[in-house]
């Protein structure tokens, strides 16, 4: 399309802010709509995979993110009490130049908020969009929970997350399936931790604990990490009732070396509960509405790809609008461009989650016996790293970060959307 569109982006999380920047840069008139009176970050730390870093580079926000976050070169996980290594993976297996970036939600929010502000993208706060009406020309009219009708636009982008109220407007809506397991998390000092990797400890599939160094948060130069502890969501009230002492004993029984890290956690109120659900829209669009991020495909965080996938959605949508002759064609092209990548990671996340968060008595043992030994096979090790790095398109195919972010690949000096990696 050559004519600019008026676009309402609902949600000021990473998905919405990044999409607003991509769409603005493509020449569209973008307005952000945020339900909170003051936009703010929600959640803990997150991992930006290589394609997510490429997407940040595309909107000129990579340097700011690197200044806040912590470079991550690999993943290490061990099962207790056996001490058996489950994962010891490095991005360098695929390419020495690849790495992830762990960053606190407050920091990535600040980076993307400033990117949107630099573009002078208008933001309207205190408006929670509950429905869409239509004007006389059939254009969508966002309607708030209070019943107020906002100005009509050409296109609505739903970036409101897994609790989206607009998801029923998709061509093939789905009902989210909550996971029985979630996690509690807290921001802790990173002093004494190894900073270049995500580290985890397991006991069977019932207990999982992790530490993700995330660099610094705005206004504070002290390096931080995110501690997360897996548990059944239904058990959270019992954890709170038992008191922080009982939780600390469980944590230190699994990972005694981190006692200094959790010394400042003195109250269960410092542990925030996170819930997860699985929902994948087969068609992440409706009549003049596109769904991105968790509104389109929510899952558990086992593969650490959520925010990267969300930013790639925004980039793909902007590119589809630029190439198509009309909005319906563009929305179908957007869905087609993201389908293979999204579906593979949704399926892999659903497949792997029980190995790390379930009541199964045998699946943890099978995981411990097979995961790390299988990495002795070079091809399989490479595939595991490519999957962890967010670069897989299926069991036997992968791609480049730049291709996923809508930039040409430099491999062999020509653009390529896919690499066959059977070697």
C-alpha cells in the first residue's frame, strides 16, 4: 500500500511499543492506546534472542538495550540431588557472533518507550479497549470498557497480551488453556553469580529454580538478576501461608550456593506469581484487526522466546502492509509470514513444558538421562542451540536473525529466508 493508514495499537508493552515504531517507520499514522493511567512495565526479566536483537537494531534501539541488559552466551542446568547436567549449551555452537540479551522488564520498557517518544507517537492512557464497532465506512471504532467510542481508524493492532478481550474477533478464535504450573519470581542482586548464562536447577519435573542475570534497571547501576521458582498455581496460597522461612528452606535444599542471593527476600509479598496459558490463533487477524505477541500466541516461557516473537510479529505486519495492495491481503500475508516460526515454537513449548513443570514421576528421569548425552551428537547439539536461540523453523530447518526481523541475510551475499541445516 502506498497510502499511509491510521492505526491504533492497543497495549504499551514491548509488543505494542515495538510494533508502533515499525509501523511509524513505514509511514503510517500510529496512536498507542494504554489501559493504565500511566504506562508501566509488568513482569520480571526476559530474554531477547538474536532475532529480537536484530529487530531492536531495525528501530535503532539496540544500543540502548545493550547498555541496560546482560549479554547471555548460554544455558546451564543441573538436576539434583544427582548433580547430573541437563543442559550446557552455548550460542557459539551455531555462530560465535550470536548471543542473547537478558534484560529487566523495566529496562526494555524504558528503551522502547523512549524509541516511541523520539518518533512522537501519540499515546492515550486510561483507555481499556473492550470491543470494536464500525463507522459508516466500515472502519473499526475502538470502544472502551466504559463505553466510550474512540475515533475510527483503518486498522487495529491488538498487543494487549494473553488476557486479550479482542481475541474473539479473530477469524478462528481459540480458548486459552491454562497451565497447572506457574512460577513466583523476584528481582535479586547479581553479586557472586556467573553473569553470562541462564542457570537452572531441577528436582524431577516438580521443582525448577532459575537465575537470569538481567543487568541494571533505570536509575540504578547495581547489577540485578531474576530468580524464579516453579510451582503449581493452586499451591501458591499454601506457599504464602507457610511463610518465607519454609520457602527459603526449599530453595536452599535445591540450590544451597545461592543463600546470599535470596538473603533480601524476607516476605512472601516479594514473590510475584506468574501464570501461563497456551493459546495459538490459527489466523492472527480479523476484519481490520491484527493480533501480535501473546494476544496471538501465548505459551509457557520454557524456550524464552516470547518477547522476541512479539517484536518479530510487529516487523512482519509492517512489511506485509508495505507490500500488499490492501488491508485484507496484508493481514493474510502477515499471518503466512509468521505461521511456520510461531507454530514450531508453540508446539515445542507445549511438548517440553511437562519435562520441567509437571507431576510426572518418570519424565524428569527421562529428561536427565537423555538431554545432555544427546548433545554429544554435533548435529543434534546444533539443533538444540538453534531452537533455544529462536532460529528454528521446524525439526530440520532454521533461519537467520536478520531474515526473521525482515532484513536481508548476508549469507553468501544474498537474501535468504531459510537455511536447510541437515548436515
